C-alpha cells in the first residue's frame, strides 16, 4: 500500500498523500460545481483564481519581488525551456542592440533602414554570444539545444566540468576559470543536476550583479531543487522549473522572469528583422511576453496541474511559518542523514560527486561492497524494495544508485533509508 512505501524516484516524484486525496476529489466534483477541475474552462473565474493564488503563494514562499518579476505557467517541460530561454533572450539581446544602433545613427526618424540593418548584422556577427556552464547531463542538453537552434558560432561553452575530471561530471569548475563573454545574451547554468547529483552550493559569485545593479543576464534551471532552499531571485533574469519534482504533477512548467525583459523596451524584434539577421523567432507558445500578457492563458493550460501545484504550496506555507527557510533546514537534515550513513561505510559505498558540490536533492552513489558493483547494486535495490524503499535505481545513462530526497520525502523516510544503508553495509 501507499503507506508502506517511500518512493525516491527522480521525477515524477512522490506527492503528499493529502494533496492527492484533495485533488482526486476535485477531479470529480470541484467545489460542488458538479464538474471536475479538469472539465472547467480555463477561461472561467475559478481557473483564474487557481492561477493567481498559485502565483501569489509561490511569491510568498520564495520571496519573489513581484514588482520586478512575472511568473508564468507553461507546458513544454524543462526541455521546452531550454529552447524558450534561447529564443526569448536572443530576441531581447537583438532588441537592445537594435535600439542602440538606431540611437547611434541619429534616432528613429533619421536612421536609414539599410544602415541600421548593416550595423546590426555586424553587432550580431561580432557580439552575439550565449554562455553555458555545463556541470551535468541537463545543462549539457540545454547547451546542445542552443547550438542546434542558433549554430555553434553563437554559443560559448564557458565551462565544462568534465574537462578536469576525467571526462565525467561530478565537480563544478572553479569560477575563476569560466570563460564568460562580454555582454552575453544569457549565462546559463543548472542549479541542481538531477542525473549527476551535483548542486551549486550557492549562487555563483562571479555572476552576481554589480553595485550599480547591472550584471550578466543569468538563467537557471531549478527543476530539481526549487522550493527546497532560499534563492536570491533578484540575481536572475530568468529561472524555470518543471513541476514534477518539488512542486506538483507533470504537465506544467514555471518560468519566473524579470519584468524588464517583457517590457516594451525589449519587446521581441519583428519576425521580419530576425529573418534578415538569420536568427530564429520563438514559436508563439514559447514567447514569454505573449504568455505573460495573457496571465498564462494564451492557450489551454492544464488547470488541474496548476491546482495541484497550488495545493502543494499552500501545504508548505502551512507547515513552515518561516516559508522556504523551514523547508531548507529539513532538506539539509535529511540529506545529512543519508550522506552520513554512506560516509561511515566507505568500503561499501562510494558517493559519486565531489563533496563540495553534493546535491541535497539527488544523492548519487555506487555500492562497492564485495568489489562487484553490479551484483552489489542489484542486491541493494532488491533488498531496499523489499523494505518499501523504492525508486532508487540511478539514471540509465550513469547507473548506480540515486536517492531523490525531494520535499515530499519525510524525515522518517530519510531515516529509514539511512538505517537501511547502514544495515546493508553490515550484513
Ligand atoms: N532540467 C532538469 C534539472 C531535470 O531534472 C529535467 C527532468 N528530469 C529536465 C530539465 C527536463 O524536464 P522535462 O522532462 O520536463 O522536459
């Protein structure tokens, strides 16, 4: 039964049972309307209320400065955001450069169209760069998508963790070695690498805004650690996350965007201009401005998925009066329990990533007991499953064991796993 199992899957992940029970009821008959939540129109007042409350609760929980940031719900997953971030921020970069060129050539009335285009082309050729910090499988995929959409000439692999680590992920290259471009259209990193168990210990200082408020355009993928620790929202131009780990069910993706990137000053350039420059424009469902302008309802949004996310947020706010700080303390405690159990049995287990960048959310290790890794891991998984500890198999690309310690894993669940790790080592 559900009560006997602690599921450590990497995503979709465990959801709180009380949330699921409320959602199950709402799926059949929402607030006694006689219709289920997935049947009501996305244009109804009740749908708008669900969206607005989820946005407000997210802002409260994470302390998002709502005067400067817009939150939107989208549907293309974390993968869709790999593309959306490229399209939208290249557009914003071109819009800024376009405005600068027009001003240089005497303003909108005086500037000759052909001269503007020629000057802009030159700026694109010499100055358009997107920087990627690659620290694991997911940032690698984002980097590859940027190369696919734009061509390699515009994409800068500013750091690759594999280079100084024997071709494998598991570290974060020292920030002094990052080869950042001047005025990059974006600097991208993944805050928590779900497959490789690598998490940034804190916001990378080299990307912090300067005293005058200017700084790089930072984009972060927070799919697998959002809601688990405090983040300096104002340091980001864009952060995004799929819901299916810490927020809710698969099917909705959240983007938190600095409003100045949606404002008229950086309005996306016309498709005609982008075509002349040989640059892509976003499919309309990936264009942040459009989605934001329509309060996430440009097209049919899965209100059911937003509803589940909203229930999770309300529950978190109820449990933790000090909001994300409360969850952060619990997340750390759970991760410490599991890592301590692994560390105290060094002959039986090998933790994959370097200690300085270990993820609190995805705990990746090998079972080295008896030397035969494959056999030991099979035995570990089999016995864990028999005790109700499931979903522990590592990602198919790297193997090993991965315990995903998301918010819905209770302290008792983490204790149970830590105890099992100790017992399996001794047995
Ligand atoms: N980024 C990270 C950090 C992820 O863990 C995942 C999925 N596990 C993705 C992006 C891709 O998300 P999706 O499957 O929703 O496209």
